C-alpha cells in the first residue's frame, strides 16, 4: 500500500512539474525545509530509541553518553567539513547516503547474491545519480549555494567525479531493474506482485528524478519513502502508536530544528533568504544524516555482540 501511494505521489508531482513548473519552482525551498523538518528530522531524532536496545546490552549504562558524544562529534565534523573540505564532504555525504538508502530498500531475491549489494547501492543512489545526469546545472547551482563561495572549482571537480560514477550506477540499476522484471515474470502469486510493484516504484522514482527539480524530487523520496518507512519499522519494533511515537520524538526534533536555525543564523547564511534556507537545510540534514548512517551501519555489529553466546553441550565418554 505504501509503495502504491508513493507511485501515485510521484506521478502527481511529475504532472505538476510538467504543467505548472513556475508555480512549483516558487515554493521548492520552503517545501523542502518544511518536509525535512516534519518528516526527515524525526527519522533522525528516533536514533536514540533505535540505538538503546542495540548499544545498552554491550555498553551498559554508558550507552547514552557514548551515543550522544559520538553523534554530536560526527555532526560537528560534518559541518566543519562543509567549510574546510567541501568537495570531500560532498562526495562522502553522497556516497554514504547512496549506500544507506540502498541498505534500507526492500531486499528482494533478484540477481546473483554476490551482486546484490552493488544493485542496492545503485538503487539507493538513484536520488543522487539521476539529478547529476539530468539536472547537472541545477545540481551544481544548489551545491554552489550550500558550499562556501570560494570552493567552486573543488565542487566542480567533485561533481565531475560523481557524474561519471552516476552513469555507471545508472547502467547497474538498469540491469537490476531488468533482472527483477524477468524474475517477477517467473514467480507466482504474492512474490510476483511484490516484484512488479517494486519495479513500478523504481520506474516512477526514476521518472520523477528525471523531470522534477532536485529540490522537489529529493524531499518526495527522502520523506515520503525513506523516512516514512524507517519510522514505520521503528514504531513496529517499539510497539507504539503513531501519537506515542510522535510525542517521544518531538523534543529531539524541535531541538534539532533549533540547532539548525541557530547555525543558520551564526554561520550558514547564504545569498538571500532562499540561499540561506537551502544551505541550512542541506548542511543541517547532512550533519544529522552522517551520524545516522554510521549508527545504522554499525548496529549489526552491536546486535551480533549482544546475542547470547551458547556453548554446545559435549557428552564426554564415561570414566
């Protein structure tokens, strides 16, 4: 049901981008910031609840200070990186995001097992690869607004490298999409419907990324698909209702918004109101996203360490 809703949303936005481009363009910065604040940031603000059952069995009562110090340290390093090494920060952020998005996509039995991580990386990065290929000027302009004014040549080099990688990843994603379609045609019943629906979702997202501005397509993917699914999984894991989950995430969400606003006022001012809003949104999002990506990346290691280790019973021979 969620995938079908996102497919409909994608085509509604594609229609709006085709028939009302000026009207859509006039609200993109505000819509981007609002959606990220309402849906995207709560997805990151849930990390302490995601972390506790995974870190506490390993770290004990020290889990919370370790989590908070590590999280804030990574966030500060990311903000610092935008000013000191913007090109490296852009590449690290984009590649880590593509990997994380791919890990969070449905894990469907398609293609050789050894290639599935590459397929997931290519699929997760569609929100990055497509704008770089189909909207290179706009993508460069957005990054130019986010990064400091004297980093233009370095950002251009990073974009060139990422664009070359994007072409390769789009070909890999096309192969994965074709393999999934062939697998779907050979599977019966529910699995066939799941595979075809997922292929329809991927095709709809690709069309959205190709037609709409990155400032429109990114929040649709990040908020309506990625963050919404992450919050839904966390709610199921915690066994809470949506109002209960919202109340528990509200303090950290509001705190994150206030910190981003403070940073925008002190150090993230851009050219004009829209420039400041775009810079604050992207830098603030990356500052929250990088520790989020690292947490979800290392979580399986803590889960493995926390599993009870049992020693197999050995029956000795009688004396």
